[in-house]
C-alpha cells in the first residue's frame, strides 16, 4: 500500500493538501526580518477571517493543548473559581489543567456521548457568580458530540465569567461566530480542520479577556499572551516560531478562504450525514444522536462479538486509518473523522471499506447497503 495514498480518517492530524505540504519546504528566513513580518501579518489576517473576529488572534508554537494551557493560565490567579463543562476526554483535559494550576473547579459534567445542557451551565453560573471563566469544548472529539455553542454563549452572556472555548476540532469546519456570539477566547490548532501539519496553536482574545489578564497572577512564561501581543504588534513572536508551519498555514488558510466558509460548513454537514447514514444502513450503532452529532468526527459503536482493533486493522489494509475510542470508550467505539481536506469520495471509500471489513469478520451486513444509502443522501 502506498503510505501516501492512505486516507487518514483520524481526528487529527488530518490529511494535508499537497500544496500545503510543499509550502513547509520553503527556504528558512529570519524571524526578525521583513519577510517574516509580512508572513505573520498575512497568516493573522487570514486566521481572523476564519475565526470570524476582529479580536486579536495570536499564534503559539505548540499543539492544541499548549493553546488550552495558555488560555487557562493567562486569565486566572491561584485559587480562582472556574466552571469547566466537560462532556468527554478533552473537556477532562482542560479540567486537569485547571486543577494543576490550583484553581477551584466547579464541574458541569455530562455523560460521555451527550452535550452540555445550557440550562445546567446557566444554573452553575447563577450559583457561582464569582466564577472567573467558563471553559467548554465546542466539539468533543472523543465522543463526536457537538455542543450548541451559540446557545451556550447566550447563557454565559451577562455574567462576569469569560467564555473560553476549545474549538480545536471544529474551527474551520463548523460555523463559529466569535464576535457575534461574544466568545472571549477561542483556541484551535493547525492539524485539524485547518488542514496543516501539527505544531501551531491559534488563540483569539477579546478586549474583556485582555482586561482580566491585567489582574491575573498565575505564573506563565512561554505562553504569556500579553508578551505575545506586544510582539505581534511588531509582527513578530516572542520566541522562535515554527516558521515552516506558518508557511503551511498561510497556504491552507488561503485554500479555506478561497473555498469560502459557508461552502466548507455545508461540505462538513453533508459528509457527517453521509457517514451517519451509511453506518446506520449497515446495522451499526452510533454513540451519539443525530441532533448533536459532530460535523467533523463520528463515533461508531463496535458491534457485539467484533474486535475493534482487528476491524481497524482490516480497514487500514484498505487504506482507511480510523481511531480507537479514548478513556472509558477505548475498545468500545471506533471513530471516523471527516474533517478538513476530506471529500465526498473519501466518505464513499471509508464506508465501502467498512462494509467489506465487517463482512470479512462475519458480521451480518448486506454488501452495498451503506453505499446505497449514502448515494441517496448525495442525491438530496
Ligand atoms: C485534538 C484536540 C485537542 C488536543 O490537541 P493537541 O493538538 O493534541 O494538543 C484538544 N481538544 C480537542 C477538542 C481536540 O480535538
């Protein structure tokens, strides 16, 4: 099998378009020179359009978790109260970061596979008016649940708490109106819907969040956002950035803006519907109800009597790289991502490979049933 022809259906890193990969190979430049100033300016301007914001957008050389840690450490002081709404593995990670920094964490948990209930969040906010910030995952990659971010932002509005969103597996695939919805901080990373290699985290910061940072005393050094902002004013970063990945991000943001945000959102909605419809037609169960199913990743229950690892290994033989579940869902589900540089053709291939793999494993399913159902979706 050609390594290069495999379809990476894991929820990050996602497939990288050839032009974006080529961009990483450009000659190195001084990160204190004019060419870099222009590069960072172009990337930042492009990113702001995808974030749908006129807030500052900063670039950090880190994976997404670095961006999340920056979001936490810059807006709090030790002992501060924060609300963390978690619906899965990545929400739990943000809670862990908050606890490690000595914060007083109020938990608003939902069962894995379910979204955050905006009502429950509203109740927590009323009960804890001294909460400094609300941390929430927009799209929980571990379960394939998409939170209703607009409704959540509506609930947080009018409270003192900042709204900080992990949009690592949604920004650039699903509509997020940072400014219209009043989101103070949005964190994403280069290797998911933004179609670039892993290595950069992007974070938007509202005026209100900058204001809060003035009084926030938690220690930070590498991820000091105010320092990042003063460098950004000179079109620089405080420390040596991942220049090659900035080239790739410039390229991928260009592709995104050329396709247009709405067509991209529509493509992701269609691909998610195709996957869900196809999987159901094969008789498999989905972890999450259609109503809040993620537009970028779908969690499929491993059927009784089938070894999920074996199933994924057969899929790999056909060139489809799927993911296991994480945490409590390990071995119980497998996940198919449909994010970024992924098209209708990839979905057809994935579901076809799944039909054959299941049949080979003795699972009773009708060959072609998934594809047939998907083609009906494509006909509209
Ligand atoms: C991938 C992901 C992360 C972690 O990002 P890393 O780049 O692996 O650090 C965090 N949150 C969500 C929702 C993710 O999908």
